[in-house]
C-alpha cells in the first residue's frame, strides 16, 4: 500500500481537502498563519520541482520518440499510411471536443473560480492576436525560436518544434547504428529517473495544492458549489464525447474505409476494449489487441505487428480529446480568455501530448503539464484534474485501443 503512488495520491487529496475544511480559515488568505505558510511553501517547492524538469523532459523524450517512430517507419512501406491515419483520427477527436465545447459552452455560465492574477510565467503567447494572419504569425514566432532560448524560456511550442526538427533530421541524416541515438536514449533514462524521484513527492504536492485550493474556494461558498458542478459537468462532457468518438466516429470511419458493419466491428473488438477499460493501459492491452486483430478482424500479422504496437504509444484519440477538453475547462476555470492563438495551441499541444504519452494508466498527466503551460494555465491545476482523472482514464483508454484496431483494418484495406 505504501508503494502504491496512486493510492497515496488519493489519500493525500482527501486529506488535503478534509484538513482544509476542518482547520482552514478564510482569514488566512489575508494573514497566512504558520500552518498555511508551511503548506504554501510545500506547494511552491513541489511545483518548482516539476517545472524544473519540464523543458528537458519534453525536449529529449520527443526527440527520442520521433527517432523511434522514424526508424520504424523507414523500414516499412506501411509507415506513411499508418501515421497519416493516426494523425487524422486524433485530429478528428480533438476537433470534435473543441467544436462541442465552443458551441455548447457548458462552463461559461459560471464565473471563473480562480484568478490567474498576473499571467502564469509559462504563458508566452500574445492573448490579443485576433485575425488569422496574426494567429499564424504569433504561432510561427513561437515555433521558430532557437532551441536554447526555447528551453530557457520554457516556450513549449518552440521546444516541440525544435525537438521535432532535430529528431527528423537525425532519422534522415544519421546511420541507424549511430551512437547519437544511444546518447538520446540514455539522457531519457536519466531524466526519467529524476522524474521518478519527483513523482515520489506527488502525494505531498497534491496534499498542499488541494489544501490551498479548498481554503481559497471555501472562502466563497458560491464559488465552491459552482466549482463542483463544473467539475461534474466536465466529467460528463468528457465521457459523452469519448463515447461519441468510440461508438460513432471510429466505427463510421471503419465502415467508410472497409465496408465493415459498425455493430459487427464493436462486437468483434469488445474483448480488447474491455481489457483496456479495466487496465487503463493501451500497452498492457496490446497482446489481446494483436490476437483480436488476427483472429476476429482477419488482419495479416505483418500489418498488425507494425500498426498496433506503434498505435499503442502514438495513437490515442481518447487521450487527445481529454487533454483538449481539460485545457478548455481549466482555462474557463481560471478565467483565461481563449483567443484564436490559444485554441490553435490547444489543438497542437493536445496532439503532441497524446502522441508522446506512453500507454500506461494516467500517463497523459505528464503531457498535460505541457498543454497547461502553453495555454498559460497555472501548473497547480493538474491537481484538479487528478481528482477526476482515474475514472475517465478507463473510457479513454478503451477508445485509444479501438482507434488502433480500426487503424489496422484501414491499413490492411489500403494495401489490397
Ligand atoms: N491510459 C492511457 C492509455 O494507456 C493513457 C492516458 O491517457 O493516460 O492509453
């Protein structure tokens, strides 16, 4: 039990809220007592530790990921079509989410729960750029920054663009046995070891963040209730849209591309989807998906052995949809005006974060930080998501796996 970080995080979250409700005093907001000051110190130390690692983590893990994908693709003729399919379905998932939240406005009737105050330090985009040319100009100036400036300024778009270009150039210019690939892999090992140490502190960080959050929220009961309603609505919208993507969009694509009846498809892939639902891990579901692809969907092994493992790490429609919705939700919550630039940023970052997330439970929470910083949402908002994230992970993982299986069908049909 003591080694189970998920359980510890849950207990810490409950403890943070309960202690804040029992001991907290809204007067602390004006004159913080010793206890509250200690909690605030813990909170800022934890967030600083997370922030310390974000730039190198994104930079090197993306280079590593792109080299990995690139080296696999250049060996296989089906690489191009697989990646195009994956990118298209992920884009559809994100657009579905953005389209619905912007046209239905589920959260706008409430005032922002928290104030960002001065812009979060990671916010690098000009919030006032309106027309499309301004949007593109602003995005381009963020994307095309030299890698050192991007890293030191925590310019997420710039870091992603540089990592992408460097990774691509490495795949194209270096021989496959180049030691540079090994160096990048080793750097990633070192960074993830340090990240592991910080993750051990997650329960303390979550405790401090939620303690502070509850004190601020309970200073105004109206806001507290609005927040809970908003959080539940957010969960409902995520579930609904993920189901639409999984039950309508993906089966629709399968029917369109391969002629397979949607109900037959869902029946045939029910088993891996259930495994994904119960494990919350695309990677753990991979053996079952491989079997279903060959036995139920009659996909040849040469296709499934390439498309499914690649999909388990890079194709996550449910995750991308969740990250985009979460970014919009938190932006409303913190009263951040979503300009065109920020909407395009959410689209791009959700895409990159979903590609980068490994197929493990709650894996998308790491990439979520990158989306938050790029939009200017305070990093501590991650604690709000962690409260509701576990149950949502089940459905989004099932849809992630479904996307891979439909991908194997589509790629197979294109090769005929
Ligand atoms: N649990 C997801 C998966 O394995 C990743 C995530 O969204 O956290 O596909």
